C-alpha cells in the first residue's frame, strides 16, 4: 500500500484498491497498525488497539475477496477499510471508559448500532480513541491515559472531546472514524487537526451505545457523527450509519416514515444544478467573540471559491445567535451539571482536573427548576423558529468553527483583535448549531501564521445533511488536495 507522505489515501480510495485487488485488507491493516505503533506514543490518540483482533478482521475481509463473494460491487462500501471509534461508544471487546476513572476497565459487551453498521459495510475496527473525562472539555486529557497531542504541533491540543479521534485520522493512524458532539466536540477537533467532520441532525445517526447517554435535554443537542480526511469519506460513513434505532431518544421526536432519518437512494446524489441554485450566506464573526485574521481569511476564501463555482454567495448573519448561545448553556451547562451530579457524588477525589473545572463552572449555576427548564426549552424553540425563517432565503451558511486555531496545552484565554477571548467563549460558533439541531460540516480551508490548520463550518437546515455535504464537496474540490501534517509523513 503506497501513498505520498503528504497525501494519505482516503477511505474511498482504500476501498477501491481493495476491490480491484491492488492491495489486500491484511496489508492495509498492517500499514495502519505500524503507524499506530510508531506514532501513537507521541500523539496518545489510541487508548485500546488490539493488533491480533484487527488482523483477524482483516483476514476475514481478505477471504471474502479471495472467495469472490459475488460480484466485487456486492462488497460493502468500507470493505477492509480501517476505522477508529471514540472511547465513549460501545465497541464489543474494547474499553468504553469515556476517559473516566469512574468507568476504568469497563469493556463493552456488544457493538453500538452505528459500529455494527460499519462492520456490516466491511469496515475493520482498529480500536478506540482518547477523550476527556465524561467528554466535558474542548481538549483531550484525563487521569487514565493523559493528554492527546496535535499532529501539527505536539505542544498543542488536538481538541475535544473527540480529540483522540481527530489526531488519529489526521496523522494517518486511521482512515476515518466516529466522534460525538454536544457543543463542538466533532467540529472543533476537526478544525484543530485539519480534517473534516459532520455534526448531523439529532436522530439521523443513532446515539444508542454512547456514554453518557444522550437523554432528556441532551437528546436535543448531543449527536454522534463521522470524521475523516475528505468530504467524500464523510458522505460514505454517513450513508452507512444513518438510520433510526429504537434506543436513540431523538427517534421519538419524529415519525421515521416522515422524517428523512435514513438515506434514500434518490437523496445520495443531488443534482449539480439544484445544489448551485442554493443561496449561501456567510459571516466572518458573530459581533461578540472576535476571530483571528487567518480565520476571517479562511471564511472569505471559502465564500470566494463557492462564488467562482457558480453559487450565489452573499454576506448574511442570522439574528438570534447570541440568544442561542445563552440557551445552549442552559442545556449543556446547567442541565448537564445536574445529570452528572449524582454520578460524581462521593467520588470527587477521583475526578480529572478538566472535569473539576467543568464542575466549578456548573456549580455556580442555580439548579434548574421545572419552570426554568421549561422556559429554556420554549426559548430554544422560539429562537430556532426565528433562525429557520431567516434561513429560508439562505438555506446554507458559512462561518468560523472557532475563534482560534489549536491552542497550547493548558491555555485558557487569548488576545484576538485587541480583545480577550476566554475558554468558554471561543467555541460558541459551534454551540449555536447544537442548540438549534442544525447539521454542520467542517472543511479545512487555510492555515495560521504558525502553520496550524483552520477549518470553516458549512451549516444547513435540519435533515439537510445531503445538501450540506454536497456544498462541502464542491468547496473541497475547489480548494485542492488535502495535505497531511508532517507527523503523518
């Protein structure tokens, strides 16, 4: 298996090479296991990789090729492709600790539905990746395994909470994988590590088998979704995983016969003319939290590239974003603190510094009453309606992912355009769309003066993942090939 050190093969390219027998699944698995052995000590991305189990899966995939199980087109779209899974999602026989000593040694007995679907599509599961304790941070560090480093600069974070996943994919340890996102936890690490990530509409990919469970208010904001080096790989992973499941609370919010939870054959290819007819709005900042000049440049570059591709692209920033940010904290911060409180009671001495920090923020908040939670819920519906009405004219938005690129380990505030940007404010560009339930894709679009990747966010209306992915694919094509960090060479 060969590829340029600066341009790793995509999952689709690996699958195509396996189908035409240019490379074997076992060879592909060995290449990735070798990368994990050599690079993971510096990155600390994987926390549980079982080489013999990986090779056993690869040998089974190879037997299917050698047997000629039907036509090669009958093989799954991910046949022999090595993938990784965030360690908060059940993978049979692997640790699912969510970075917490409170779950130390917990091994999943069965696959989460999304993992089972990936296996059915032929994927080889490499193992599980690092996360902050109980996923409550925008960086990845815990008392079980320590911190994950960014493959672009080891002195910086890979982000969180899907930081291990982003680092593994960026550095070529994995061809793609799955993270989760309740406040930017797929998109911010993708932005920090220079890869793509999709936060879907709640309910399109089942969160069944995820810990902590996305129940109650968290079902409105928390999702699982694909991460990869290309938009095409996001599309493939999305199509494989998208389908309702009875264990996903979001399934209960709509009739699956009406809401397009699965991916219909007709929806997979959106006509080029239909995509180009979509009005796209873009904005460089929210008027509250400033972004770096390179971030502004990345957003403007994305707008210019899509304009040159024939899209109608105009400046537009929806009203109501600040209200959405405030309401997001009512669910993620206040309600999240209430959900965690009984889990953590009496075990405070075992908590990681990052989780203690999160508790420090939430403990200053008054506990939700029935009235305050209801008011937040009604407020969420009101601001969602307001922004959806505005997006009738601009069904797709382009905006920053975060105020800054990957930060140095331990930093908590930054000077941007003469203003102090604090830790909890830097990711508000992601948080809005968790509160609103909108799908959003991150596409790498530039670099900082220090050579750190910068992504942009492409956002759509609920259930419009296919539209968002189609626009993202056009942008990626206009941008040019994906480049890997030096550590992947």
